[in-house]
C-alpha cells in the first residue's frame, strides 16, 4: 500500500541525496527530475499493460506517490524540480504517442520495459536544456 509514510520516506531519501550534493558542491545547481508517467487515462488494463484493473489502480497510486515525493523533496530543499510527470501527461502507455515503452521482449525486456523511449527522453532533454538555458 502507498501511504504518507512511504511518500515521506522516499522524499527523505531524495532530500538526503540533495543535502549530500550540496555539502560537497555548495555552488552546484541541483535539479531534481521526476519520472515520465507510465499510466494515464488512456491506459487499458490487459491491453496496453499486462496488468488487471486492480493492479493498474495500484500502479497509478504508486506513480502519484513518487510524484508527490519528488515535489516534497524539492519544496523542502529549495532545489528546482523538472516535473517530467507533468511534461509527459498525454503520452502514457495507450496514448497515441507514448513516451515510454511497454513490455519489451528478448534481451531488452528487463532493461527497457516501462522506461522512457527515445522520444520521451528527447522531450525531457529539451525541457532540461530550456530550464538550464543551454
């Protein structure tokens, strides 16, 4: 189950990372980048993903919890947050242009399934470059 304690623990881990970076490189510009969303309103259980409706509901809650943890960590530390979760809305599995991969087969199955695809990573890269004004 995803609860506030789990979200707080995840945020605390991110805060620890930010704090350690800041301790070692106090002039560094730190940007947290959360995850592109996997599951959206168009994602259909059993068709777009190999999960049933109950599992998909749980996974959507987990996705929202991770987004919340990143937001809390950014708020608490004062660092910037690039919300890839917002950027990717409308590009989840089952959408007309998914920015993430579904279940892959063969050698790429474990490493590539449910990860950003090239189009999604390019979109996040452009957003980060714009944020950093590169």
